[in-house]
C-alpha cells in the first residue's frame, strides 16, 4: 500500500495521497500515509496543513501501542524534513507513551518501533538505546521461557532490519546485539549468519576497498555489495563501479546498471569525487569491455585534463576500429590537447608505436 502511495507522490499527485489518507478508516494508517506526504509537500502552508491533520489523527488514537507508532512515525517525518526540534519532541512523546504501556511485550514492541524510526531519522545512537530498553523489558517481563523466546527472536530480527539501514561502522553494535540475543535463545545457526555480517563489516573497516576486491575474487557478489556501504564515502563510487565491472564480466548487466547509477548519483548529486588515478583505471577497464559510454562518463568526472583526454583518445580509437566514425570524430572534437589528438589520429590511420598499442 505505501509503495502505491509513494509512486503517486513521486509523480507529484499529492492530492490523491491526501484523499487516500483521509479516506482511511484506521487512524494509524492515515498517519503513516500523511507522514509520507509530509516529505513531498513544497510550501510551508501545505506542510503545516498536513501536520495539522496528522495531529488530529494522532489525537483520535486510543490504543497505546498504535499511539506510539503514530507519534514515532510522525517524528521521523518531521526530523527528516528539517523540523528536528519538533521531531525530537514527538519522539519524546512516543517514549513517554511507550513507558506507560502495562503489558511488557507491547511495551517492548513500542520501544522497538521507536528505535527503528530513530534509525531512519539518523539518530543511530538513540536507536540503540531503545532497542536495548526493549530487550531489558522482555528479560524482566516475568513471562515463561516459552513466551520470552519468540519475543526475543522477533526483537533480534527487528534489530537486524534496523542495522541494515546504518551505513557506517556503528552498525556493528546492532548486529552484535542481535547475535547475542540469538545465542541467548539457542539459535546458533542464525547467530552464525549474523556473525558472518559482523566479520564482513570488520574486514571492510580494516581493509577498505581491498576487502571488496577480495570478496569479488571469491565470487561472493552478495557480500561485496553488502560491504560497500561501510566504506568511507570517497571510496564508495569506485567500489560500486568495481562491483558493476565484475557483474558485466559475468553477464549480470541489469544489476550492474543499478549499481552504476548509484555510483553516478554519489558523484554527480552528492558531490563525492574519487581520486583521478582510481577513476582513470576504472575507465580503462570499461573500455576493455567495450562500455564506451560509461568510460566517457568517468572521463568527464576526472579533474586532471591530461588524464581525461588520454582516455578520450583511447575511446575515439575504439570507436574508429568499430567503424563508428561519427562517434570517433565527436570524441576527438572534445580533445583540446593537440598532442593527444595527433597521436590518436595517427593510431586511427593505422600507424604503430604511437602510445595506444
């Protein structure tokens, strides 16, 4: 349902989403939809109007756990749209409401939901605190072992879901907490799977891109993709390109294209600029695969004009050898260096020993 709402919002159809929310019989569902709408409205007037409806809907929720869910969902939306002080106030209201829930398993679930929303809001350390409170609540509940085990298992799974949204080394403490909970419930196989994630993150934090290359060398593409998000920001685009290159080599063009788009978004939208020498090596690897459009994209990112134009010369030569003369001429026209242009033209005409062999 929320994906359908998101699709309408991305298409600019805010009125449809608002009507869908207002027609919802369940107030919690309405708040969840409206909190998403809050992230898409453009004007201050519309923002305040939607927030007013959210408050009205929250005020009509009587079930304690639903109240916590609604408050923390609205808090995340406020926080991520820049209203951080108000967002934090809503988180505080959610915590207070959670603390008043008498039934232990519901109180633990309330703290878990608050923690998840805090992670989405970027409040990672606060989230860890409330996952821990959820664990403490279950352990002190006085419920029989047969009741506690499934509650703990669900909590561990929720913690992993939250940890998957943490894109730095702080994810380790969440995975370790989940692992310890699984060990506590004697789910050793599941704990071992989590431990594998922990080791992967530790390897990446220690070795950086070398770890990604190692995982690719093992043919473990899933581990490589998982590991990229724990690299330093300036390492991530090239790592994604490297994984994409491996995927192209192994015929998985669809996933490769998705990862390349992520890499380009980091570079062009987020302004992350990897080192020229690393980008240069990546460009030549794509040229070898015949992916000339991608090599052109990378050449355009490189700040050192000489390095960039050497790549353009190589691309023009490949186009010419393919018989695509117009494309070769277009790339040549973008080369300002007469020496690079001259060497490329000689290579195109078949002369040897001109630096392109």
